[in-house]
C-alpha cells in the first residue's frame, strides 16, 4: 500500500530512522535510502518485560505533570528538551551537508540553495515527525510534539518549499493523508 503511494509521489530519496519499525516500513519502498540517526524517536526507559498495566501507569503519571515539567520527559529516558534539540540540530546538519543554507530574516528562517526538484520521503515516528515539522515550519517547539502533530500510523505529512521574498520557506501542504490505507488498516 505505502509502496504504491511512494511510487506515485515520485520519491527521489528516502531518509529513515534507524529504529526497527521505521526500517521495516521503509523496506518495500524503492529508491536510494539513507538511515539518519537523528530521526530516532525520543528515547524512553526500556519497557521490555514490563506488564501492560505498569507501562500504562508510568505514562499516565507523566500526563498529569505541570506543563513545564513535560520538558523533563520520562524519568530514565531522554528529556523532551534534549530530544527537540537533537531533531533541530540533526535537520540543520543534514540540510547543511546538502549545501542548503538559511538566514534569519526578520525572525524567520529563510532557505537558500534548495533545489525545487526531487521528493524526499522520511520514515520516522510520531514525536520525530512533530519536532521535525515544528522546526522546519518555524513553529515553537512544545514538549508534547507528538500530540500537537498527531499523525495516525502510516499517515503522511507533506511539506514543500515555496518562494518568499528572495528565498524559500517550508509550507505544510497536507497532513495525516491516509489515502494509501484501507479503512481497516487505519490506526492511531
């Protein structure tokens, strides 16, 4: 299903998280593939071997914290502050490695030297998608980024560059596109 959609989109490159579930999703997609470490989901404490009710209790307590406490993440895991910084730095480094550059223009990030041809597919995770979209679109980061940009499983978000002034900015074109999935395969 996703393979046919990827073909229809005309992907020229594929960037994938190193985590197993992203690698498995990307496996049937054709074209050049690059695994990028920064696309890994926020790191949480191991849950292997835990009872489902213990896992639920761990996460339920975190949702009840004060808003600023959400930046701390789950005890024993990566803080959400470090996570969004990792994503932002990863994107800036990846874009710079391709020769893309940006300038701060009146408190807005304007990009230069980005070719308008080519379609890059990215296979990653809910938190990674949210933090990536916020960074590229210039939206302030929040420590509940996977809730702000709540994609369904295998949902597609599409951004593209559009001309603004003498450069380019990223613009959200579609979000949570599930047309490649049957109704029975659509899950959160």
